[in-house]
C-alpha cells in the first residue's frame, strides 16, 4: 500500500505567479461582465495575503499555549461580530446583540466538540475548529440580518396588514421575515447534502494535507458540517427574533420598524 503524502502548496515564486494570474482572471471577468467589483477583488486578495502571512506567524506562536490560543479565538469572535454588524449596517449600540447571535450558534458547537474530547482541547484542536465554526455562524448572521431587513423594508405593506389584523408588532415582523431564514441556511444545507459528491470542504482537505487518513478526514468533515448546520440554525433563529423585536435593524429602518 502506498504511503499517504501531503500535498500542501509550496510558498515559492510559482505560488506568487499563480495568485497574480488568478486575481487577473477575476478582475477581467468582473470587467467583462460589468460587475463593478474589480477594485474590491484586488483589495480583498492583497488583504488575504497580508493577513494570512501575519496570522500564520501568530498561530505558530499561539499553538504552543492554551491561553494564547483561547485569546486568538476571542479575537476571531470580535472580528466576526464587527464584520457581520457592518454588513447588516446596524447602529453601534446593536453590535453586541449581533455578537450574541453569533455566539449563540458557535458556543454550543464548540463546547460539545471540545468538551466531549472528540476535538483535542489544545491549540492545534481549538483554533481550526473555532475558526470554521465562528466564520460560518458569522456568515449565517450576515445573511439572516441582511435578508430579514430587506424583507421588512420591501414588504412594509404586509407588515402593516398583519398589524391591522391584530398581530403584535414582533409577531407581524416575524411573519414577514421568517421565510427569508430558509434562504440564509440554504448554502450550508447544500454543502452538507453534496459533500464528497460535489465538494471536498476545508476540514476534509486540511486533514489530508496534514497527513491524516481519508477516514480521519471524513470524520472531521462530518463533525464540522453537522456542527455548522446546528450552529447556523441557532444563530439564524436568534437573529430573526432580534430583528422582529426591533433590537437589530438596518440603520434606515431603526425607529420605524417594527413598531
């Protein structure tokens, strides 16, 4: 039986050339398609390279200490909260509530995965699983918040009609925004349904690149996908209620909806 080998890309000039070419392809496609995001793509690519270079150095140091690893996870959470709040465009006073929704989904998944011993409670175990879970609950919060606020703004008539029928304001708002939750959760559901058939997600590939067996990679990916399904559902449910009660709203809707 042939031994498994790692296939991680070598950080040399060839990688640099490939990255430059791929950014050029992205920008060209955006220009030809009239998408208007070329500048954003270049900025995102440069930021990704710089940030990952710094993060790689930091992680190498934090992995040696449990406390530094936990501090790094806290930084991940703060950045995720700020990013989601900015994307939803909420007032500053509402940012902690967005953070509460992100934490509501991430904490139970991390607590169960790490507390059960399935993922080792050390730097090498904590940082990867926390990054994946927090990142995906952030995405769920962003999609849920943006879609819910968009629905409230677009379907003001339906909201007012529900009020006229005797619904309380939060119930009327929830009636309008609840259908948008399905759209927010579809990417995660599709990824879980098609894993191994259409995609080989990050945890699976990461374990293989790290020298693990395909069975270990599959176990890691199943844990991640089902954990994300649970975490994103919690985050989505919590944030919908916060929107429906008027605690988290896009700036232009704050003070007018719900009422």
